[in-house]
């Protein structure tokens, strides 16, 4: 819990314009010191090591915030599916399907979409809606 809050605050800070311009300023300062240090290996090592460490840590921060955002999105979609009278509740368990099953289902939905567009304008009211793919029918 504490880690999630920390990641949330840090991601907001890291994504701010102030942080971007601060990082840009540091790079400009580093670049301007090149002639003073004769562009030696230690001078280059400073920026390489710094950016590697920051990038390594940011990967975990980004993954944590993406996982959280993904969970929130799934909960919102699940609630919309649950609340819709025309939706099938079987769609709520898509996360339990393996990749092969998901690809097959995606193909079924794509074919349904192609059938809709071949007939002209898609029927937004669903009067001729064939319903969900056979794998999701209850």
C-alpha cells in the first residue's frame, strides 16, 4: 500500500513539465562541462551511469502505475458489462482465458465487425445484432 502511494506520487512528479525541464537543465550543464573535462571517459561515464540507474528505476515505477491503471480500467469495464442488460456476463471472465482463446475470440469479433460494415452503416441500435460470439453466449 505504501509502495503504491509512493509510486503514484513519484509518477505524477516524474511526468510533470518541471521535472522535464530540470532534467533538460542537468543535461545542458553536463554537456557544457565537456570542454572543461576534455570530454574524458569519466565525464561520459557520469551521464551514462546516471541515465542507466534512473531508467532502471523508472521501469518499475511505470510498471506499477500501469498495473494499477489496468486494474482500474478492468473494474470499470466489468461494471459496465455487469450493468448492461444486453451484455453477457461471460465476458467478465476474459482474463482467465489463455492467449490462444483470446485470439480466437478476437477473430470472431473482427468477423462480426466486417459483416456489419459490408452491409453498409453499422446498426448502432443492434436490431440485427447477432449477439456475442458463440464462446461468450450463456
